[in-house]
């Protein structure tokens, strides 16, 4: 059998011409995907979220929360709404997650949505915020 184990004699010709074409097509697909990924990588994803903060009573409370965020990267802006007792946070979700924002507020001594405040943090709050 002079066909090197192929099922039929023409298989050698098929391997000679089709397999290189598959390799070229595979390489082309890889290059196209690499270009697509590299060109579409997001550097920022700025979002705005409203966080229920029942303990937010006045400017002193807002300052405590804003000071806590001074140590957090990815925060664009923080706006308190004292009437609704909410904080509107604009943040880069590629840098910080919503849960991290809630934990930062809880660490400052305030409930944030469903995240409960840390007990030891309440003791450090100004009297008008307790």
C-alpha cells in the first residue's frame, strides 16, 4: 500500500493543499480576534448609583462618608441627598465595585442599602450623626 495509511490515494494531495489553507485561515481568525479585543478594551465604565443611607442626616454625616472615599480609587463624585437620605455615587466600575462602595459607607458608620454598618464605626461618628 503506497498511500501511507490513507484511506484513498488522493488523501495526500488533500493534506498538501487543504491543511495549509486551514492554518492560514486559523491564523487570520486569530489576528482578527486579537485586533478586535485590543481595540475594544474599555478603559472606563463610569456608572451612577443611588445608595439608601438612612443615617445620612446632615453635612457632617456627608463629610464622614466623603472622607472615607478619599482613600478609594475609582470614585468620580459623591452627592448627598439629605431629604431622601441617599447618596448618589458616580464611579468607575472597572476600578471599584458597587459592593466595595457599600462596604466603605458601612465602614464609615452608616447603613448602605442592605449592607449593615460596622458597630465599632458608629462609635467614631460625630454626635450629630449617631
